[in-house]
C-alpha cells in the first residue's frame, strides 16, 4: 500500500522503510495472501489459514485484561463455518502469525462487517493492527463496498479510540450489548 493509499484509507504511515530495506511484495499470487505493507520494519499481510497453520492461529491470544472483549480464535473459526458470507484471514508480521481477522461480507447489505479482529498480546502496539485493518479496507474498496461497520463493547475505550483513529465513528446504534461503529470507504470501485 503506498503512502497515498494509506492516507486515503485513514491510516497514518508512521515511518517509511529504511534505505536499502527490502520492500514488501507488490503482487500477490492469489487472494490467499494479500500484499504486505510495512509496519515499523515489519511486513504485514493477511493470509488464508490452512490445516498446517490453524493451530498456530488458535494459540494466539490477547492480553489478560482484554480477554472479555474478543472471543478466542478457535471459537471464532468454529462459528464462522456455520455462518454464510464469512471471510477470515490470519494476520502475519514478518512471516510469523500475529493476529486473526474475521468478517461478515453479505453483498446484499450496504456495509461489510468486521466480526472479529485481534492482535496477539506480544505483537500489540507495533502498528500491525493498523496495517492489517488498512489491508482489509483496501480489499473492501476493490470489491466496491462503500461502508465498513463493526461493534465494540462499550467499556473497551482503547479499542474504540483505535477504531476512531481509523475513521470509524460511533453511530448511536447497538448490536446486542455492543456499540456500532461505521465508516465510509472513499474511492470504492463501483
């Protein structure tokens, strides 16, 4: 993702790659691995999970004070298999599993939804989540999606602030006991 594309996605690009540093691959062989972007010297990509990688993704977890805010990855993966229109990917940083992303993408709805999004505790505060979300939003733009939505637990103020920094806004709506946040996707392919 170029600096211009990142800025249009509402992503602050903190630091360009160092001179002489290898840049991320600009082409992906298939959608199973989305192009990598740099994150504080880390290449971040969204990869399709396989039978060989699913255990590593299931072993990832958030910090102890965050466990009430997001379901374990194994539960999310299991639930997804019973839900039509799901799309899930592992988040990798420098070739290592670092997080998990699960979305609900019903072409009949006006918004696609981030259903689950987590970055492993030891990988947090490195820009990985911001870059992964940027990759997701770029994917949705390329599909012509005009709005992104998600829901958060009201007491999860840090996560609300994170999503606000990406351009999401609280809508005043609720999804069960959670607050709905939404953002428009400028530049979507029509």
